[in-house]
C-alpha cells in the first residue's frame, strides 16, 4: 500500500484487510467499513475530500446497492429527480433556506463563495490554472492534469477569478441617450 500512496488502519487476517477498517486512497478519498479477503465487502462508506459520500453494500469490492449524498446534504435520487431540472435552477441551500435578499448574488452554494486564485477557475472539486492545465484541491494539493476536453469545458463554464467588463449596447438599452455612450466601450 505504501507504494501506491494508500493507507490502511484496521483488522487483518493472513496479512490482508479483513473485518472493520479504514482505507485511504492517495486522493484522500476514504473508505470506512467492512472488508473481506483484502476487498470492500459488507457495509461501508466512501468519503470524498469535497465532503460528499457514497454509502453502499459491497460484495467482493463491487458496490451492489448504495446512495450518494452531496457535500451540501442533497441526496441523489435515481427516480423522480427534481433538482436542477431546467425549471428550478436554485442551489440546494436555497431550496432549504430560501433565496438571499436582493443585491446578494448567490454565485455558488457556499456563502460567501470561495476566493479563486488569480487567473484561475473554480471547477467544483478544486481550482484550475489554465496556463499549467493543473487542477489542485481547495487546500492546494495536486488533483490532476486536465486534458484538452476538460480545459475547454472549464474555461467555457466555470466561475473565474476575475470579472470581465461587459459593454452596454445602447440600442438594447433605451434608457441611455446617445451622447452618454461616448465613454462606453
């Protein structure tokens, strides 16, 4: 395990994981639960670094039945999923606690939102630096190198550290008089 960067604390039998234990992957994802013959077997929970978790019944290392809970407490449902369905785009915290007052923009499910390092993007599980194409965890630990497809998606869709100045189209804003547009770019 030391070779792969994984760690194990718990019961063993014949040098293999057996009984109850805690297995930590190099990514800091952690499994806590029952083991048999060196594999996840029985009831166990995978805890992810972002705070989400997957509770399942495992059989010879394969999850047979389980449920996923996001870091904010939202439980994934296979049927009748009504979260973020196109009609209701609120964050889960807004569904639970109501909307914030006018003027307080809710950019993420966290309030206040994370501060993104300069020239980087918040890609959901960490920060992305487009010059190095590296995603690091929110604590600064290396997570992965982004391929071209992920780079394009992050740059197109994720929240960035800087504000872009957006001009005003005077033709679409009738309240602006033409003489006021000389300073608008």
